[in-house]
C-alpha cells in the first residue's frame, strides 16, 4: 500500500538515449531508415506471397504470419522511440506503458511459438513429403496460426494485469527506450518477488518448449538430409530451411545472451541488446527470407519487371 505522504505515479519517464544527445539526429536517421526498410520489406514479402499462386503453400503462409508479426513488433517500439529522440518528450502514461509492455511480450511470445511451428512445418516437408500437404492442409495451417497468436497474446496477459495492481510511488525514471516488464517492476514500491518468479518461470518454460520442438525437428531434418544421396538433393533440402534456421539462431541467440549475461553489467548493455532484438533482427528477417529464398527473390524480380513494363507501356501510350 502507498503511505499517505507518498504520491502515486501516473506516468513514467523513458530515459532512452538521453545520455548521447550530441548524436540524436544520427540515431533518429538510422532508426527511421531501419524502420522504413523493415516495414516495406515485410510488406513486399506479404504482397509477393499474395499475388503469386505458386507461393500459396504452408511454408509461405507462416512466412506471411512472421512478416505481419514483425510489422506489429517494430511499430510497437520504434515510432515512440523516434518521437522521444526528436522531441525530448520522454513522458509516457502508466496505461500507455502497460499497453506497450503487453504487446511487446505478446508479440515476442507469438514469434517464439511461430518459429517452433515453422520448424515443424519444415520437418514434415523434408521428412514426410508424401503426407505433407494432407497434414498441413489449409484448415490445419489456419488453426495452428490462430492457436499460435492466441497463445502468444494470452501468455503475456498475466504479467500485464499483475503490473496494473502494483503501487508506484517514485522514482519514475525507466532507464530504457521502451517499457519492459523487468524495468517497470524495478520501480514498484510493492513486493514484486512473485511477479519476477512467475515472469522467469513462464519465459523459461515457454522458451524451452519452443527450443525443444525446434531442436527435435532439426535433428530429424539433418538426419533426413544426410540420407539423401545426391549432393544437389542435399543442397535443395537444406536451402528450404536455411532462412528459418538463421532467424532461429539470431532470435534465440540474442534472448539467451540477454538472460544469461553477467548480472553486474550496466543498463546501457541492456539497451544495446534490446536494440538488437527490437530493431536489428526484425530488419534481418525480410532480408534473409528474400536474399536466401530463390522463389521469393524470383517473384520480387518478376513484380519489379512487370511494373517497369507497365510503366513503359503507359508512357508510350501517353506519348503517342
């Protein structure tokens, strides 16, 4: 409970990158550029898959889910961060802060589950190709996608709702560029031991479930690829899951480093790691899937060529 002489906090101050004001224009430009590339890159992937009937397969269905997730994920963080950098108005209301940490946790959990489902999809495609399309039917893909999104958004609800019932009586400065559960819990004047224990337990259990699913899937995938006799067959089989494997290594590698880094490390390192998993990784996902995936790359080239031809044709009509 809050004592009578204490004032309840109704807003927080995100310190963000206030310590490096001399390069704030550079930071704004870099983060804005990354956000535009990330947003447009994922939109391109969604559009390419939608217009190309050959890409209407389970693998690309989940890729579209991942692209939408990255759009929402970065939009939850970067626009507010850009506003704070340029205006120096780092005040965020309590409810806005809770909303941001809820969506951050929900989208992060959803990505964790989605990467697990995508690994299972690759396992079926490579290890059980004859039954692949019957198991991964359109109905099954939609159901699995709904389960992933529902479970992801439900898993973060407890942390957000429990934070609403905590008392905050100062200080109100969050040494971060967005609201994240651990930083918010650290400011509470209520005992948050249970909140922290549940947060760690939930993240570990959910993370381990997804990692085990991915690990087992790739053990079977690697075994199946090694049994393929032709070198070209091995290369083709591996190329179908190379992009997903790269995304998994980036995503989980960063999370593991964030969880198991030395506790004495400064908050500045927390921010540096957070920049990587909130800004850099979402940027790399569309790049990895477009550059390493021949079908996506070919479809993008066809779209660009079609637009150029239509532009030339329209110009020739106007000139005549």
